[in-house]
C-alpha cells in the first residue's frame, strides 16, 4: 500500500505485535479483519470477503467483519480450526477522542485459553499444558475456565506421553529450544492433534518462574504451595503464568493454588491402555457414547461430569481412600429416595466453577451472576438432605459446602431477576439498590409529567396563562413568556433569549431538572454498568469459597451418579485390600452388557494372584469373547479403584498399581511404524515397567510376524513375565498359539483356560464361557463362514488345511489337493519349534550300555555329560 490511512497504520502496528493471531479490530459495532487475516477468516467462517479502496488499483485491502455483539460463535469456529484470536477494542470514548481512537488488544484467545461457556464442552476440562525438559520432565496444566492448576514431574518420556493422553490438553506450551529437538518426535502420537505454542527459552527460567509464582499467589516461599521440590514443574507452572500475562491482560484471581501431585498416587495407564480400554472415547469413531465414561456418567451438573472423568482417568491406589468412596456410594445406593431428592436439587445448579472463573476474570454477564445466585439458593435444601447421611465422606462434604448467604444477598438486591445479555444497555440493576439511579429512572420515565406539572405550577405562581415550557437542542429546556406579560415574571427567572414577540427564561429548578433529564438515559447506562462492576467485584472476592463449594458439589454429584448406576445395573460393592488376589465372580463387561446385541451377556469368573494363578493362558477362536473377557477384568479393576461398584456378583481387588494392555493391531504411520513394531514397542514397555502389583492384558502377542517368530516371541514373553520375581504381574494372556498351553506343565503359576464352544452340523456355537484347560484348535474356517466368506472359499480352505496338516505340498511349498498313488509327501519346508532336534547329549546317551559299565566308568561318563551340558 503506497498510502496508508491513520487507521490502517494503527492496525498494522497492533497486528505486528500479534503476527500468529487473527486480529479482531473494533470499528464501531463491528470487529473488522484485514489483509491475510481477512482472507483466512472469511474462508474458515464462510463470510463475505470484500475490500477497502476497491477503485484504487494495486491498493485494495482485503476486508471482512462480524458484529461485535455476536462474535462468540465466530471466535469458537476459529479456535476449533486451530487459530488464535486477538481482540482489539476501542479503549477511549470516540466522542472525546482527538484524532484516531486509541485501540489496544485486551485479550488473546487460544484453544487452551477459552473461558466462554458456549465454546466449551460442559463435561470436559479445557487444559493448557506446559512441558519442560531438564533432569526430568516438568508438567503443569491449567484449566483457565475453572482455575484448576496442577503440577508434577516425571522421569520417563513414556510417563510424559501417558500424562498428556490422560490430561488431553487443547494446547501445549514448549520452550523454543525444543522446536527442532528429536525428543518431540517421540511424543508425536499424543501431541500431533494439539496446538503447540513455543515461547522464548528465558520464560522458562527457574528463578524468573519462581518470582512469578510467588507474586501471583502473594506468598514468601514455594513451600507454602507444597511444590518447592518440583524444579522442572515450577518452570512449567511459571511459564503458564507468563503466557497468561501476555494474553489475558486482566486478573486471573480465581487461580488460587497449584496442586502438586505424583503419578504414584494413582493407578497408572499408558496411552495405549487408555485407548484400548475405551475409557473416554471409542476406538473406532472417537465418540463418548460407547465408552466407559459414556456409560457411567449420570451426573446432574457439568462440574460433576468433569470430576467423574477425572476419577476415571486417575483411579486411587490407597485402599482406605477407595473404601471411603465406596462407603458413601453404598449409603446412597441403600437410600434410594434420599438419593433422588438430592439429584433433583442438583439439577437446578449451574456450572459454578466456570461461573466463578468468568466472574473473577471480569468476563461474567449479569445473567451469570443471577445463575450463581439461583444455584446457591439450592444449597440449604441440599444441606438438609445431606445431614441425614452418616458416612465419613458425605459428612465431610457438608463441612465444605458454604451457603454463601452474603453473595446471594448482594446479587439478589443488586441485580434484576431477568437481566439483559448486553451490559451497556441498562436494565441490569434492581430498583431500590441505589437511590440516585432510582431518581434518574424516575426522571427518565416521568419527564413529560414533570414538565407538565412544572408548567402548571409556574402559571399559577405568575398568573401568566400563556406561559409555555419548551425544549430545543441549542438551549435545552426554557420558559417562554410573551412580551405583554414580562411585567409579571418572578425575580428568579433568568433571561436566555429575546425574540420578536417573546422572551425565553430559565429558573434554578428548571436548570437542575435539565441537567438531570438531558443526560438521564446515558447516565443510567453508565451508572448501571459501574454498579454492576462493583457487585461483580464483591462476588469475585468470595471466589475461593465458591470454588470450595463447587468442588464439594461435584464430588457429591459423582457419588450420586455411581450409586444410581450401581442400583440400576445391579452392581456389587468390591472388597478392596492391599493383597495380591484379584478375584471376580460372574464379572461382566460394563459397556457391552448395556448394549442391545440380541443375546444375553454371559458372565465369567477370574482369579489372579501371586502364588498359583499369576498368568492365565487363554485360548479359543476369534469372536468367542477372549478380548471382552480380558477387557472387562481390567475395567472392573479400574472401576473398583475409582470408588465405584462393579458389574459382578462378587469382587475382591488387591490394589493394582498399573494396568497394561497390548490389544489389537494398527500401523502407526505417523511414526513410520508397522503393526508388528507397534506391538513390540508396547510389549517392551510392559516388560520394562510392570511390577507384581500390576495387571497385564496381552492379546495375540507375535501375530504381526511369521508363525514361528510369533510363537517364539509369545513363548519367551510369557516365560519372562512368570520367571522374573521383580516382574511377575497378574496377567491374562490370550493367544492362538496352542503350543503355549505347554507352559502350564513346567510353570507352577501358569494356568490354561479357554472360551467354550460347541460344534454342530459343521458349525460352531460360541458359549462365551471361560473354562479350565486349553482349546484344541482355533475354528478359524468356521469363523470365516460366520463372517460371510463365500462357500467356495470356505471349501477350498478346508482342503488346504487338510493337506497342511498332513504335510502334503507341491513344488515350491504350496499345498495340493491330492497325491498320485505311490508318491510320498515331501517334508514341510518349515521346521517345527517343538520337533526333536539333533542333541549331542541324547546321542551320547544312546551310545551308553549301562549293563556292562563299571562304577568308575559310570562316574567318568557322568562327568562327561555334565561338561557337555
């Protein structure tokens, strides 16, 4: 552009400070976007792209815009597309501005910094995460919409990957030094779909971050937060606060603490396990419905839904805490009427956590304040109902719930019951809250009546019947007297203007009224906005009490949800202890049994321990139910440790420290890994990190490679899990390699089980029942028939299988249908893993004739054999 207007110069200067964001530039009642921002936004938002200077060849400026009062859905769409949005407002009154109106960016919205309720999933946190790499990994995560702020540190990259998958952040902050670091490649599977924001390395300096944290929380030492020994975590948390300073330009007072945590406090699951068990979303479509969360969530509030998700993601490890939750759930299961009455009260409560966040950040509307008040009015009823409960956890919740009567009072007396959405149009403040405002409103409503009354009084006082009170924009209100009546005017009349036949006057009373009435509407709007800000600030000052109450209500909501699920689905209370026994009697898969699949779900038993039933080899055909059985064992364990009743007749759960799964097969193309490589990587993780307290689910180890390689690997993995005393986790090992059933003969803690089937008329019937012993074969051809493979293919497969079993091959190793009479079958080109091989010890033993050996010769031969071994 050869020539720039003052406004465009201002725009370009501000845009230069936010090059990676789409700049919403306020012009009157619109947010305008220019140049590349306009081109990009018009495409994403599907709005018209136009231009300024249309007739100036070569100087056209691409332009698009949206109404400022309805910007929320547009911002949401841009954020969903992975963009950042910088909001640039007019920060001075255009009426008093000299020259171009001053404008400033008042906040930057990114995927990790969304606080508007309409743009957020109600029952899912919106986390911003920061990763810092030092001696260990520092991890901090913040949900700005609720103020939840936590920090930890981890030693391994695998642990970081698992935590990222668990927290599921929408945006990740990283030091710029890591941008091209190969270490990020290892995290690609869990960070690929998230916005990555790189900040200058100095923003992660430990001393700088410490000062930021101490200043924000107004404390003297990190020890007051309990996180003084988490060095890398401090850098991560401080970098988040630095990012907030850059983007929010306002108070974030609802962030009142950082919660340090260690992963050892919770049952750990890596990213593959969370995915395989479909904890929060399904494998195929990534949907909530069909996942464990989708089944379990019967919460009445958004904050309860988020806490339930957290409980599923972080099951407990301490039996005492688990049993406290189970005690509360059991009481609520038994008190069905009480439970339903509390739920009815909770259903009228809004999202207090996010309301509190918007109020603290001065982003809340008057409707938000009313929603808070209406929610708090439900608390006395909830408290009265809770007082009838006796378990420790429910009694503790009563102590944490604050009725907040002062907050209810200030909102109730200050804000009308149904305020408008827009703050600067008046109609917000209740009558009686402020005397001056009430007077202004009276003047505004009764202006004509006042003028008529004043005119009547002045006519009576002066005796001038023709006296008129009039108004114009130049002089305002005035009294007009004809010249024939000038002798009768009172002394307090002040001349304003002389006309040909009359003169105009004002009086002190009229002047005072004029000052009130002329600016009444404008002053009403300004005064209402000012009073609203005062009320909002008063409420914000009590944010910590609101936050504590919201957390207690969320916990109550989850306990009620678990009780309702247990009552409805006939779940049992599990027995939780620190032992090594994991026994489930008539266990069921919680999600699958709830589906209408056209057949009754068959429950199954399982017993795992550290003495006789450490590793169960499970054989049987595909589709028979092996994977369902193993997954349900893991899910029942997880549900028990989160404090839920479980789908079983009985269950005893010796606390599990980690759940590992190696289930399914899929190429990881983003990392250039084949199915087999993914399988081996996940298996290696299990072998490195499992403990005797772990639960391991292995499904079809070794099937991604050749048969003999696969059998060898599966055999060796099973041995390793059994033989290593520091490992020896409780393990379910499903396989089609029937050779592995031989392990039960030589290993005392390995047992064989199979999925029972019955053959009838050349077809198989799945009984879905786990029984002792190994399966004789896999029924693969029968399963292929069930899947709809054409009959000709099925018959040919039978012939080939028969020839393979007899070892009949044509040249090149392919099986044939029949041999010519008198010919013999060539030997299989592959060697059997279990066939007898040439063994020098065996050969030497065959040469020995013990009947003619002397004792000395026998000792010499024994020494020889010992050395050979």
